């Protein structure tokens, strides 16, 4: 995580080559963690001292959380309110697909705006989206997850649209106009509102649909048991492997013949969707999941040059992440990467290699020659969002302590992003994490790499592993924070 901010011109080419190679590896490796056979990294620090041991513990209920301090509890409530989703419909049994949101019968329309059909760089473009069901009847309620972008593939330009739900079946998408020339509007139904109902149920009732296991061994005896942040109630006693410093929860069912201290590793156990039979209809690619919505008129506009005296748009850089280890002897630059602590989705990994982000940050001296880059969201999407909030609170406290003792430290956070089709890795879950993370670190002296908007605005398909052009954009943003150009 250490890197000197800027280096002499003599070595700039060497540094850039090393940095780009290392960061591509970092980004690739981090995204790989989102597959069932891989991992990530994390941290925390709180004044409260939770009871932590590796002794068997009686089960305290399915996915319960330790009490928060009054201040953290207020913040958690405010964050939950800030990401509150519009009410979505209860699902009848059997589910009638014809009554749900259908992208094929829905449309969007570009509104003329103040310029009467003319737009200039610096203006805003507004699009109205009207949702209908499979029988062509207008929807009367909101809650659909819609993604919108404005782009010009030839220029390699794009911008994400801000979608507003009017709660009556209609939506608005607003775009900032940042370049001259052609601009194409693209609106995608990521999930119908009825699917959001299912996703809410899954995170609440079945947070263990991604499962883990640990191997316990002593001498010639070995046993494997199921582990997770939350475990279902059984008669089997638990081993409490909650982190001693951060209080981050982690439990395993106790082996029958071995002690809790005999745990030596962790791995993925299962990866399942847990959709009920009638719910499968709501997660069909090319039908109602990640499907384009057609325009009722023109889908593109021509953007004219900026008018004299229009406000200039400040294109603030976005944010990113870092991997493994690389050393540049000539320029005294060291880059390190670690996975975050549980829950992480991976093959077998030694417990000694599992670290929480907050603990790692607390171990840094910091200073003007130190850059800290982290990203955390993907492996929390199947749990109640409270778990993610608490993990971020822990990390934020560590970041505040770092900036207090070493104000010159550069801290960069890479947000989550839309990805390829999957109900278990839903964009709705990712969007919740994205909003929480941005709100949680607002006001702190940290930088963001806004991967969500970068991926959404790009013409390339969403993927768990962003393609090279998107990674290149992220690297450019990261380098702009670590080695900004001097004036003149």
C-alpha cells in the first residue's frame, strides 16, 4: 500500500510502466474475487470490546448483530434511509409474468428541454421513461432498477444518467452534456420491481446462500464444518472466530472431535440462487434482466459547442484499487495488495493470510510517501446491508485514525460497479453498497474511483472483469491522485 507520490522526470517512464503493470494485475485480481472460486480484503476499529473467543458458543439467532454505539446506530439508520428503495409489489402465487415490468413494451423519450430541441456542451439532457407490463398496460408504481447512459462510441465518450423514480410507472434520466457532436441515449432495465421484491427477501431470509467451510486438523484427525457470518440455528455448538480487534463476526459449527483452535483454513462451500419456482421468471436474460428499452422517437442528439458564459463542468477524477506485491528498487516504490477478511469467496486459503482492512490500515505509519487503496462491496451483496454498513464504519474509523496521525497520506477508495447477468450478484445489491460507501466516506479527505459510473457510462458490456479500456481509465484516475501533474 506504500508508494511515493511523485518521482523525478528521469524515472517517470520506468515508474509508469511498473505502475500500469502492477495496477492492471491489481484490478484484474480484485475483480476475479467475485467468482465462486476467489477472494478480497477488509478492516475495523471500535471502542466497544465485544466478547471474542474460540470457545464453542450457543447460537444467538440467524444473522443477528452486536449493538452499536449511539452515534453509529444513528448513522446506520440514516444510511438505511438514504438507500431506501421504493415499495415493490408483493408477489402473487402463482406469479403472473404478464403483469410485471416488460422492457419490450416500455419506451423512453428525449424531452426538448429549455433550448427547444438544441443542446450545448454544459447543458443537461432529460429523458422520460415509461414502463409497461407484458400486455402493454402502463405500470402504476415504481421500484424498477433502470440504468441509463449517454455515449459516443467513436469518441470513446460516455456519461451515466441520474435516474429519478416518480413512483407512478414513469422515470426521468438526466445527463450532463460534456462533449460536442453526436450523443446516443441508452436505457436498460436491470431488474423489474417485482424482482427487487425477491432480492430483498433473499438478503433478509437467506444470507447464507453463498456458503463457506473450514478444515480443522490436529495430528491425524481432520474435520470440515460450515462457516459464515451468520449460521442457521442447530443443536450443534459454534466456534466463535470473531476478529479480536475489530469485532467482525465469523462463526463455524464446532467439529465433533476437535477444538475450535484447530481451524487451519477456509474455502467456498456452495454458491446457490435459492429462487422459488415462480420467481425464476423474473430473472431471464433477454426477457426482463439487463434488457435495452427502445426509444419512442430519436435516441440520439447533436451537442453544439458551449455557449459563451455557460458554467464549466468540473470533471473530477474517479477512483480505484491495488494488488499483490511489486518493488521498484530504482525509485524506492513498494506496492502491496491483500484480500479482505471474511466473507470472501475463494478456494482454500490459510487463516494466517486473512486480514481485515481496518487492522491493515492501523498497522501503517502513513505520510506523504504512502498511498492506501481499497475496494470492498462485492462479497457483501448476499447479506443484509447492515453487515456492510458496520464493516465500513470499522474501516472509516481506521482511516480517520490514519489521517489524524499522518495527514499527508493519500487514501483512495474504488467503488463497486454493474456486472454481468446474475440474480445472486444483482446490480440492485451493488447499487445499495455503492450508495452506502459514498455516503459513509463523504466529508473525509479521501478520493473515490467511481467504478459504478465509469462502467455504466461505457459502451462495453458489463462484466465481473472490466475489459482493458475501462481498466485503463481507472488506472489514469488512480495515477492522477498519486502523481498529479505540476502546472506549467
